[in-house]
C-alpha cells in the first residue's frame, strides 16, 4: 500500500545553519525523500546559509555525505542523490552583520513560496528576522520555521514572540515540534475523532487514568551545556509531552483546520491544575560500566538539573475531572520508548466472580521505536475447566497492517511540506507557547525555592524508585518501562 502524495507549488527553502547537525541529520534527508516522491517541482531550490565560506559544489558534497549517512535506503539511488544535490545552492551569511545578505537577495525571485528555516540557536532568531526585513526578503508568501527551545521561561518566550511579531504576522511563523509530525500522533486524532467506538468513552466516567512516557537510552551527549541550563522539564515536558497531552485530552474541534485545533489545545493547557510538590519526581542518572554520570557529562559535580522527571497532573474541566494524567520522561533509561496508554476503568460488575481476576481495557499508542496502536481486550482463556479470563492485544503495527510498501514519512518530511502548503495545524501558536510556560514556570520555581535535588538513579534503569511510588500510592503501575 503506497500513500498518495499531494502536489505542492514550487518553493525556495533557505536553511540558516545549513551546515549544522540538524540540517545534516533531519532537514536535508527529509527534503531528499520528498524530492524522490515528486514534491519538489521545478524550479524549487534549496539554499544552505551559514557563516563558513564555501562554494555551492562544496556544500553539495556536504549534503551528499549527509544523505549517505542519514537518509537510509533512499540514498542508495546515486542518480537521485545527484539530481537532488543539483537543486542545492549555498550562500555565506552572518546573522549579526551585513555579510552575504545582498548575495542571498540576488538569489531570490518573486513568485514561489519563500520559507526560511531557522536551524540555529534562539539567540539568532531576532537578528535573522531583522536582517530579512532590512534587505527586503519578506513578502506575502514568506514563512519562517523556528526550532525549539521557544524561550527559557515565560518572560523569554513572550520576548521572543514580540521580536518575531515585529517582523512577521503570526500566520507566517511555524514553531516546529517534530513529535506532532509523527504518523502515530496523526493517527491519535484519527482514532479519537474518526471512530464512534472511542469518543463516547473518552472521559472521566470510563477512563481511570492516562500515562504518557517518552524515554531515551542515550545520555545528554554533546548537549551538556544546553541541557544543564534546561533540564528534562524545559527540554521535554514543557513542549513534547505537553503537546501529546493536548492531543489526547482536547475536545473535538469544529473542523480539522489550524486555529480550530490549536484553540482546543490551548484550552487543555489553561485547564491544567497546579502540580503539588509530592506529585513531582526528579532524577539524575549515575555512572554505569563504560558510561559516565550526568554530572560528568555536563562537567558540574554539584549539578541539581534533572535528567528525569515524572509528575501527576489533573485537568479542571468536565471531561476529565478526577482523572489523573501521569507524565514521565528521562535520559539513560533501560529502553527507548515513547507511548501513550489510556487505561479504562474496571467493568462496574464482574459476573465471573473474584477468581476471574481484575481486567481492564488499555489503549496504547506507540510512538517509537515501532509505531502502532494496541487495544487490550479481555477474553476467555482457551480450554476446559471454567471461565478463566485473560487479556490479549488487538495489535496494529503500522509496518504489518499497511504492508511493506507503505509510505510512512519522517516527521520532518510532513512538517516541512506543511510549511510549504501554508498549513499551521501541527505548529504551535504564540499563545499556546506562553500558556505552556505559564504552567511550567511555577513548578520549576517551586523546587528551586525548596532547594530540591534530583534523586540519583541507575543508568539503564526505569528511573528513580520514587517514580514507581508515585503510581503505587494510587494503586497503579507504569506501563511500558517498569521497575
């Protein structure tokens, strides 16, 4: 089963930070795959922009090496790689002075969609925006793509939004969160709003609780300086997990269109209750054989920054009153696992007696490493000897259900094409970003004021023991990664 590709108009995409890690690992491979799918019509062009002086031919060699390393089997077609690289241009520019901007201006012509991808640190966002306007590079078809972090707290997020708003209309700003581009996340909305089976049950009357886990086996690696100033709360909870929470808890929008969807997500964030200190668990990974500790990775032997966080929160609205949401994320855990588990309540009365055991339906949406959806259903165990109940999964692995020829694009492929089409549904709006920080900031200020230190946990474990206790106090257990 091969998915249908939707044509797009010709475009110019300028990648600031075009030689950087994100461009090499994600942006260029995503664009190459869309090129192979016929979604880069002539005369579309890709222009790498960075401070280094080099020729277009040099940049094409950098791109070719990136595709061979990160584009998978698609890059085995040398003819396609060569043809794609011919669409690449390069210009040396400096965001903080005038070098190269006239050259960039000379490359661009009126007509096609013009997208500027800010694949750089947030400290350069304001400078880039000002330079684009000063040199007359912004028109009605201009879009900018902004990578996280969208600020460090509420004040800085507001400041960043104000700076961008000086030069661009909100309809031109695309704040990208790659989690929202994952195929399974899209299917989460399809499962909820495209099936009569689930929506009547999607509330506190029938759902006991919901868990969201984003776990990684890697440590902070080369991101130590950034991570020490951010921590798991700012790096993951405030954006990735917050967005997943919004999609799982939001009301049905009137239609699947950008502002309707984002209006409902905003309502979820604003309905979040204050998180109590005893409902927060912070952790920090320790050394293991051949692996350094978090403090060694960041070069701070007294660090109080969390590499793991778990918390319990509630939504103050009619749909979810009384239903807890448990969120956790961490580095150097025992498995790479991102999933959402919706745990339904027990049946109101068991006709089979206590010997049948306790059984609950669970809907699990697996985001990575293997995308798919599983519904746990209770059935009779085969064989004679009475009614013995067991739980079995109704499993839909995308790879198996859709066949080996299914076209499942990477998140960046989908999101970049949405930028070109002008579809902001999967991108965060300014008020959404600020509302998320307004909920996050008091939590961080609270543990800083208390002087709380994160709990140490073994590398390649399930995290601090206190995270398991957070659930067990409520008579519940984490799904997926367990102690």
